[in-house]
C-alpha cells in the first residue's frame, strides 16, 4: 500500500511538471489515410515551375512512442516553469473581436521578456478571422513583421500566401499568429522562457478563435504547442489534438525557401488537411 501511494505521488509530480511546462492537454495522434492523395507542387498553383526531390516519407505509426513520451517528461521537468494562468480575455464576455482586441492591447505593453521588449519596434499579435476554422501558428516575427506589426509579411509570408491560395483560401479567412509576439534579435530561435512568457497569449488566442484545425509551421511551433521534442520530420503526416482542435505539423515556409524540395511534402500535408476538413482537395 505504501509503495502504491508513493507511485501515485510520483505520477502526480510528473503530471504537475508537465503542466508547469505548458502541457495543458494530451496530444493524441490520428493515423494517415491509407490512400494519400498524389503530391504536387505548391508552386503549380501559381504557375511557377519547380523540381522536387522526395523527402523521407512521413511516419506511418499512429500513436506516440514511449520514447517521445519519456522525452516530454524529461524536458518538462528540466524547465520547471510556473503554471500558466488562463488570460481573463479568453473567458470574459464580449465578441471574439473585442476579446482579441483587449488581449492585443495587453500584449502591446508586455515586458515579460526584457530583451525582446527593449529591442522590438512593434508587437506582432496575430491577424485574420476571429471565427476561422483554421489557425496557423508560426515561430516568431522577423524584421518585416517587427516593422509592420503583422505576422508573415516577409519572404516566408509571401510563400505562405501562395500556399494559402493553392488551398483555395484567402489570408483573411484564416487566423495567423506565432509562438512569440516579439522579434528575437537577429531572428535567433525563441528561448523556452520566452515561449513560456508568451504562452498565455497564445492559449487565449486559441481559446477565443476556437479553431477546428491548427497548422504548426516548423519545429518551434510544433514542439512548443504540443510539448514535444520530436523533430518536425517525425511529427508531420498525422493529426494531433489540442483541446478540440486537430493539429497538423509541417515544415516552416522559411525552411521551404532554403529547401525547395520540401515543398512537395508540405503540399501533401495541406491536401491531407483539406481532406480532413471535408474540403475539395486540388488535383
Ligand atoms: N514571420 C512570422 O510571422 N513568423 C514566422 O515564423 C516567420 C516569419
């Protein structure tokens, strides 16, 4: 009996440390469809020719491996970050537009990350449809975004726009934000503490928009949202869940600019998403 109690306590501590590190749900994997649609170039939609080299196929297993779960617990325990409170804007009355505006106003004066707050030109909160079915989450603002105060407006954003168009959408009908709302100097990777500071805002944006689907663009967004340390190559190709949202992870548009051969698997991922959404999957 005494032994069973101590195991329970140990389990509670592990769960608490995961929660402290921002793991506020249990990501669940769904399998890939058996017959995936034929992949084609994202650039085909815009008429630009592109040659493709096939990347390694996405993993076909449908559940998280014990190895991934073990890595999650180690990472969370190492961080020892405080529990993230739910932002009041997420639950207060009012339209989604008003609640997002109130949250954006608070973000605009945020100084939780001293370095970012003292070097930014503008905070980059998020844009798009507060009723969007799909939310895109990127990494962090770059120079162009920092200057304009809007996510994905630089070169990576232009490529993202092409992907949006190829899917048959407009930028205005989806919701776009990032893990961070301030530009890391020199576009360095976001620190774990910075992502943690910004997590309250991200959680609130997800709670307010309440999307059915989330696309995590790149390793930073995927690992942070899902509390994983797995590589993007292993995370793509299946759906996870975050709250009620189905989450798809794929390569970041900036990565595609450097590695055009990765456009093909991204297009496969987008067609997988469209199919899951019950939308027309382009030929
Ligand atoms: N611009 C953004 O807003 N986010 C990214 O992740 C990259 C560029």
